[in-house]
């Protein structure tokens, strides 16, 4: 699946949890590769919320809000609010 963040195309890739962080993660955005990695071993609703979370990282970075993008608590709170407010369905089975 493909999405655009601030006009920039990204490919959403479902994969095993192989992210670069130390702890278990649900997803990760890789700006240079133009990819959003989503842990495939999760329920659909969690994949959708994770996509919202990673998209917010991308939006904040593209808009120059680098410090806010690094604040996982801030990004997660916004992702939860957006996901719970709007119906976001992006084709996960």
C-alpha cells in the first residue's frame, strides 16, 4: 500500500518485528527509504493506529517540528486522538 505524507510518497510494508529500536515496536518510519514498516503480527485496528502514529512522525518532521516528533508520548497521544476521532481504514487484512 502507498500513502503520501505532505506530498511525499511512502510505501507501507508489513513485516516481522525487526525494528532498529531496543524495545518491541509496532512500527517505524524510514524517511530516506520512503517506507513505513508495520509489525504484521498485530490485529488490524492496531496496524491502523500504528500507521497513524508513524504518519504523524512523518508529518511533524516534514513540517520542521523535529523535537515534537521525537516525543513518543506526544505523538502517541495525538495518534490515539486522531484514530479514535476519524475512521481510518488503509487496507490491512
